[in-house]
């Protein structure tokens, strides 16, 4: 299999590249050259936002392309147009955020999506991704376009900072604000499971939208944070606190306390999506404890400092605010 990856040097793209190389596929990575491509991949350089940015892709044929772009849809439009006729299938890594809000408990691929345009400049994450879906489909057609609508993605090389923040915070030890309830069910996808399923789907000729997320209840807040305590060997004391005093103190769910949101519309949207279609098409999800352990091993190899995407604010709770909430509950 000859695979072209647009990106391929960070988080999701890197995981797809490594997984394809491990299968013995011929992999070409097209990127800006800011990070090294995995060993074994052919690297082509270009800036998708610059005039003539796709010049390096002027020749060549591939069986499939995987695109992880998450900004202006015009970049996906231009790439798809440049590759049409020379690539067999287009896999676009999209997001569950394309569904209109709120998305009810159990929402699947039939839920309505936001408006988007393949000709738009960057607007917001949801509409940008929807525009990217439309751009890929316009160039390759419904039967040759795979839309990988991922949920929350965690795992080694995460450059958003969610699981790395929890690991580093718990590694510091002491009382830790643990947002309750302890048995609150969480949903995410390990980046390596996303990569493996995407490659399988490309090889099998799948098309259309798929929610790429572990089943609801894949883990719980308690299991996730307790796994962080175990793998770090920390003396951290998880102080389980009800949502009400946390919210009353001005703590922002998802942002200040990554991954966590209290039950309600946002919770159903982020942690209660249906993965039935992808599971039926072969999705396999490793235990959450493995994701935590492997992310900690990777993080330690970097001295505890994870890369951070410049277009995303670093998540995490201010220590003074954490101490204030813990003190109020004492």
C-alpha cells in the first residue's frame, strides 16, 4: 500500500505514519519541515497555506491519503483537488464537533452537522472541520472519502496537554482536586487505536462518516486518575469533590480540569457518543490504563515537558485556585 500523509510528524499524523510503516507500507509524509518525519518515511516539504505550497506533490501516485488538517477548509480543498486522479482514497481525520450542539446521549453518524464550506477561511473548529469534510468529498466523491470523526484523543505524543497535565499534576503529589463523581464515565480514543482503525478502513475501502471513539463507559474519572497515581508512583491524595463547589469557584470544566465535564448537555456531547458503527467495522480500544502508562513513559522521556500546539491554549488548573477549592472543602 502506498500511503500519503498530509502532516505525519505530530500526534495523530505521527501515529498514523508509524503504524503504516510498521505494516510495511510505502509512506510519504508531506509537511512543513518543522519536525522530523518518522524514520522510513519519504519526506516532502511544503506549506499548505502559502501560494504554490503543494508544488512538492506535483508528481506521484498513492493508493490513499490521510489528512489531519484542522484549520481553513481551503487547505483541504486545494490538497484534494491537487491529488484527485492520482490518489485512490481520501481519509480525512475530522471530529465529533461537527455535530450540532447539543448532541444527545447515544448520538451517531445520523445526527445533524453544522454548516461548513470548502471555500471558507478559518472560522471555528467545528465549521472548519465540516468544511474540510465537504472539500474532500467534493473532490473524491462519497464512495472514496472516509470521514474519521474522532472524539477526545489521548495517548503518547499528545500536543494538546490534557493527559500530560494530569500526569504531571499528580506526579507532584499532595492533595489533588479530583472532580466528582468518581464513577463518572468517560469516553476517549487512544491515538494508536485511531491510527490502526483508519489504516484498516482505508485498506478495506470504507467510506463515509464514522465516529472514532471508544464505547461510552470506556473508563471513569476515578479509574483514569487512579491510573495516573499508580504509574507515576506518586503520593498524591485524590480529594474527590462534587461538581457544585468546583463550578462555584470559577473552575472551567474541560479547560481547567482537562477531560472532565459534569453531567449535562456538554457531557452527553463529549462522552456519550455512539461508537457502534466503528466497532462493527473492527475498532478495537486498548484499556485506559495502557494509554495512561504509555503516555507517562513518553512524557518522562521528554523530562516531563510535553510539546504544545501553538494554536491551542495549554489546559490545566491554577495551583492557587486548586488550593482555594480544596481549602473550602476542608
